[in-house]
């Protein structure tokens, strides 16, 4: 009988492994079959689609047309996505309260109380388009936008026509911007020439057309455009030039007003009446050519051109007024009364000298250096803005390059790194090494492509060595600390963190630089920059006073750090890169700045009395002809400061008691392109410095004097019983109600 064997018993682990392999095989089989079936079905479907579309296959020229249409659709879809992305920044501008421009009516006075201009509502309220003279509306449309009521914000036909005419002429003879685009620029943007601005302008024009009626757009355009003579809007211009309401202007006057939109400074009739009349004649021709009027209807206006009221040709400081108006709106937003009188800090004598300094520099050197624009901001040490130049010509461009243009400051930004170093224990005599340095993939080099080895901090700053501030930032200070220092000293522009910041690649404004540098002559205290000294209502009530309502200056740098910086900065105009900036007979300090490819040239400097920042460049960022900060900017600074320091008490720079150092090498005498020496600005003397000082002291004593009061035995008497010559209690006169202070 065969021997029986017991059945094989598999361990549980082996049984589980076999089951797992079985499940995996089934999954693999399912995936294979599913994927194969999907691929097969997809191929079948694609074959059916291909067979279907073969019915529509075209050949020859039709195929070319379909290919072009397909590519156009593809590019159009991609372009739409790009345009929507670009539209986002433009539409952000519409979130601002842009309609409230006319809430304020501000009359501006200079530092001495003289009228200098106005902004906001100027007694002339907006006149509805339906109430305007028909010939005024026709004159504007015929000249500025003939297809205004047909296009949707951008006139593509007009743009094509302008491009054709410009191509034929070989220069820009016609503009393609619509009236809506011009309004978009006036409401939301600036005159800065850039592709970004033009893209925003286009989207904003579409937005205006979608949200406003044509009449509203036209009305806003007529109210907001600059018309010369410090006036904004056709209504204000009508009163200024003709002394009459806008509804009463004749055809000849309407033509002259319409001609101002193109170039208000060039065609302003109170400045150049022949040019204004010639421009008005062109407007009349446009009206005839556009079919809005006949030659017979305009012949009387041609034969009898408009006449204007005699006005003082003295121009208002418009760039400053625009900036001051923004300051007033910020400060006075909390006041119930928005009809205000504002005493500003501007000194018209210094303002005129600043304008002449920039204009003469551009006139004499602009062509050779290939620069077309300049800007300047001047602050009296203590914070009062005494002069501001925002560009070459306000009439051509209202864009304020002193407060709104963001430009790279170049080496003038090194001041913040050195100031921080002085705060961290360095001194002007600290020895540092000028040698190769790398920060990641960046290896900055000096201007002369050479290295000086071991030098003092003072020499490094005077010679504008590039490697030293980079080495300090990398090894000791850090980029964040430098940015924090710049912000604390007065730079309001956002600064992007980058390793190249120590060499001035961050964009700042001219006003930023002037404000920050003014900390140094103030002994390290904040500059407290301001353009508004007092705000009053028409009842004479002082609503705001800078000295009364603003906090005292904070200590930004230690006094010792400020002294060290002043010691170093005061050497630069004598042994450094700014030898053309040294003011005659006055200790001068400052720093030059030149950016890559010579796009921007700066000089920011100060004396014991004033601080000023000067910039020259081009709006389109094209390079100059090797212009450095030590050339035209330094010369312009000297021209202004020589004027400003005539006949005044000279104050020392904080912490500097030593006499002026001798120049290492006297630069060649500056001459114009014609070979003639530059004209020196001479400040007219009205009072001696001693007389001025005595008058100021007397004024301070009068302010602090005790008001006149009546004796106790007469105080109870009524006004009619008061003794002859007595003043009512409180020292107020019945006529004015003003207190009469007397000396003790």
C-alpha cells in the first residue's frame, strides 16, 4: 500500500505575494488594452475628421489666404492676452478720484506775500458744451480731432493719414492722437515720452469712451487743458486773454483759443501776439477745409483778428505751482473750506535765476552734449523749497521732471552708503582697499579701469571710486541698511533691492536727492522739505502753519556722522570730480553722478545756506555726448549758487570750521559754443545784508511782543466812551480786527 503524503501547505506570506502578482498583472493588462483602444479610437476619430475636412481643402491663392487668416487668428489671440495684461496698469489709474480736481480753488502767494498764480477753480465754473458758442466747438474739433464723433477713442483712419503725411514730409508734421487720448493724458498720465505711457493712453482713451458721453469728454477736455499764462481750461483762458466770459467770445477769439491747445507757450497771445494770430488763421483754414464753415463765414475773422488784454509777460512758476497744488490738496483735505489762499516758500528772484541757469546751460551746451532737458530743485537749509525747474519749457511739456521723473542717480547715490558707514564707526581717514570685487556674477569696475590700492574713505569718495561702496555694502553694511538710510534721509521713491544699488542704479527724483542731501548741512536732522508755509481762507483765518503744525525735525544721522560726511563732501568740489561746482568765496560740498551710457548727469550740492540738485538728460533715455555730472550739472549749480549767495549772510556748513581748501587744479574757464564766456547771473541788491537782518529781527520782535491792552479804568467804558486814540480791548482795530503788537 503506497505511503500517503501530507498535502503541501503554503505559508500565508507566499500566498499573499502570488495574489499581489495576479492583481498587478490584471491592472497591467487593463492599462494595455485601455490605452490601445484609446489610441485606436483616437486614430479613427482623427481619420474621420481629416476625411471630413478634405472637402474644404483649398489650393493656390485661396490656401495662402487661409494660412494668413489662421496665423492672424493665432497672433490676434496672443496679442489680446498681452494687451489685457498691459491694460491692467492703465485701468488702475481710473481708481483715483480724478473728478475732484475742481474741488479746490487756490490762490498762491510767494514767500513775501506777492500773488504768483492760481490752481483749481478760477471763478469760472465749467460751462456745458450746449451753452458754448458753436464756432468755438467747431474751431476746437477742426483743429484737434475732426472725427471726434465717429471714432471710439483712437482714430485709426486719422492715425494712418498722419503716418502717411509724416512719411512724405520726412518729419513729424501731423499728430495721430485724438482728443480723447489727449484728455486721458491730461487726467491720468504725464507728458513723459515712453512706449508704456502711449499704451496706457490708448487703453484709457477706450475706457473714457466707454464710460463717458462725447459731450462729457469734450467738456472735460476744454476744462482741463493748459492754455498758457498759468491758466487751465478755455473758460479761464477767455477771462485771462480777452476779459470776457467764454460764452461771449467771437469767431476770431475762438480761433485764437483753439490754437493754444497745440503749444500754449509758443502761441500765447500775451507773449507773442503775431504768432497767436498766425495760428488762429491756421485754425480758420482748418474749419474751412473740414467743411464746418465756409470761406465767406471766416473772412471777417481773418481781416479782424482778436486783440488781447495787456498782461505782464512775467511768467508764473508753473512747475512749482503744480507741485504746491498737490501739497495743498493733501494738507487741506481735512478742511471744510476748499477756497484757499496759500503762502508758499518760493523766492521769485531765486526761481528766475534757477530757470535762467538751466535754460542758458541747455541753450549754450545742449546741442554739443546732445541733451534736451534739465531739472533743478533748490532748498534753503531748514526745508523751504525756494526754486524748482521741472523742464525746459512748461508750455511744451507740463511733466515735472524735478518731482515726477524717475532717473538713475549714478554716483550721487554713494552718499547714502558712506553716510551709513560713518554711522557704523568709519571715519574719513579710515583706510580701505580699492581692488577687484565680485558680488555673484557682478564685478564692478572703476571709471578709469584701474585700482588705487589702499586709500582713505575721504579719497575714495572724492575720486568716486566704485569698488569701495560695493565692498562696504557686501562685507559690512548690507543692501537693506543702505535702502533704509536713503528712505530716512528723504528718498520717497520706492527702491528695488539689488546688489548694484551702491552705484546708483535705483531710480529717484531730483527732489528726493535735494531733500536727502539737505540732511547733511542740517547736522543730520531731517530736511523737513516743504513748499507750503501757510494756508488761509478768504476770511484771513490761518488754517495751517508749517512751523506751528508740523513736528520738529528728527535726528536722522548722528551729529558726528554728519560732520564726517561734510568734511568729505566739502573736498569733492576742490580735489574731486566736481571742481566746476565750487561757488566763488563760499565753501561748497556735493557729489556728482553719471549713469551708464551717459544717459543721466547729476550734481547734488550744498553750502551753509542752500542745497540744490541738478539733473540733465533726455526724456526718451537716449545717451548724451559723454556728459558727466562734473560738467553741465556742476556748472549750472555754480551759476545758480553764485547768484544766490550775493548780498546775504553766509552760514557755515555744519561742523566745518576750516577755511576753504585750495583747488587741486583750476578747470578751464567755461565758455559757450560760440567761444564767449558764460554770462554770470547778477543778483540785484535792494537792501544790504545788515538792513535785511535788522528788519528780520524787528519782525521777530513784533511777532513776540505783548498785544496792546487798555488800562483797567477804561476797559469798562463802551466803545463810544473810550478816550480819543484808544484801541479797543485786545489790540484790534475796528476796521480790520487785526491785533496790533507793540514792543516792550
